[in-house]
C-alpha cells in the first residue's frame, strides 16, 4: 500500500493535509505524526512514499528531522516536502534544501501547488524504484547469460578439445617418423593449453563452485586466484556456512566481493587483503579489509563514462537486499563492511 506521512505539531494543519490526501490521493494511506521524533519512528516503521514536513516544531525541528531521515539508509530515499510559514524566506528555503529536503512550499499553502509538488516527488520516487529494480534485474540477467555461456563452453568446446587430446594421445609415438612425432607432441601441448584456457574462462564467467558448493568455497577460490594473479596476499576467515542465503543474494555478494577485490588491485596499492564472513543475530556480515593507501572519500570522482560505478552499484545491490554497506579508511588501509539479513 502506498503511504504519505505528514509531520506537523499543529493538528489543524494535519487535518487539512489529511483531507487533501483523501480527496486527491484516495489510494494512499495517510499517516500523521505530531513531533519530529514521532515522524522518524513512523518513517522507519511505515516506509512511506512521501513525507510532508513542518519546520517549526517543539523538540526536534523540521531541519533536524530532515537531516536525520536523509542520513539513514532506511529512510534516505523517501522524498521530503517541507511545508512552512518560513517558506517565503529564501535563506530558510536554502536551509531546508541543504538539510536534504526535495522541495519546499510555503504556508498557508496553495492546494494546487502542493498537489503539483507531491506529484513531482512521487514521479521521481517511482522512477527511482524502477531504476533500482532494473539494476537488480540486469545483474541477474547478466549472471544467467554468463552461466549459460559458461555451461556451453564447458559442455561443447571443452569436451571437443578433451576428445581431440585423447585421440592424439592414443597414437603410439614410437612408430612415427621424427617430424610427425614432433608435430604431435607440439599439438598435444597446444590442446592442453586450450583446455586449461577454456576451463579458466568458464570459471571466470561463472564459477561452478558458487552454484554447487556455495558462497564461501567460491570466495575461497576467488581469493586464491586473486593472490596468484596479483601477488596480493589474500586471507579468508569464514566462521559459518551460508546456507541461509538466497541464491540471488549469493550471486550479488560474490560479484560485490569481486568488485571490491578489483578495486583493491586497481586503487589500493596493498600487499594484503583479508575477507571475513560471519553470521550474528540473523545477519550475514562480510568485511573486506586491505592494507593499502586508504580510500579518500572526499575526493572520489563522480561516476562517469570512465567508470566510478563500482561502489555505486554495490550500494544499490546491498540496498535491494535490505542490507547496509560502508567503506572507510582505517589506520593503514581500507575496510568495506556489509550486513545482509538472512532468510530463514
Ligand atoms: N580499496 C581501496 N583503496 C583505496 N581507494 C579505493 C579503494 N576502493 C575504491 N577506492 C577509490 O574509490 C573510487 C571509486 O571506486 P569505484 O566506484 O569502484 O570506481 P572505479 O573503480 O571505476 O574507479 C576509486 O576510483 C578509488 O579512488
Ligand atoms: Mg571499481
């Protein structure tokens, strides 16, 4: 059900907004809160599609309430329209927008204007939700396609190469002229190399371990590869099994760890990385810590055609799993921490 939350210490204003919602947005449930604190509780509890927020309230005022809501993972994507008698003052409007409000409208409000603002906010929210779903869907489609190619590669090309190798090996070399013997040996070597390469490609596309044995063995394998390829010591500490994770979540987490490792290789200049997985209080925790230069969060370039979508897409995916993600510099490196609720 779609919902609109109004936070105002004045009951008459709340009543007015309730009527307006009832008339123009009959499919929405109207939720009211009379203080900022109560508004925050309702926002967390009800996850409304939109918040209408008064500024001057006893206790937590509208600015503080807005800042708080926009700082929390659970509520930050909810659009907030501030409605205030201070709205005519441009400094106050800026203050509201800087606190994270999505728009500002002055009191006493014009119904037509408020309705138009609500429509804009809901439209944007709607796009955002679609974009999020699309993003998650793209990852899964990509994964299915990778798996399909990997299986094909393994079943057709891999098998054919193995068969060719076996046939060649069955030739008794002693009876061959020297030149033929040389060619056979050389071709055998090439075939062997192709078999290895096609296997590596299969694993790279979609590691069978992830599907057959689960997330932890797959990460263990990934870390071994990472250490071999880049010479960065990689350690896995995993306390519990992960059988309570959804299949889609396993894939997401596997790819996220892959992206974090690739960042460490590209940006961190580290010699050591440690990945920890553990379960506590029905939550699945993962930390990825390196001993590199430390992430400089102030100077991260905004995402552009040259990249910079890695962390962004990690956050999106974790959000779609109702989890949390954080990446911070440490005393000697960087740590990424994520937390995903388990499915029981
Ligand atoms: N482990 C790390 N150590 C230091 N800097 C990092 C680390 N991970 C990410 N960064 C910084 O964060 C930026 C954003 O990362 P990301 O979103 O994955 O984009 P990209 O890898 O395409 O640059 C990187 O450009 C880099 O400056
Ligand atoms: Mg990256």
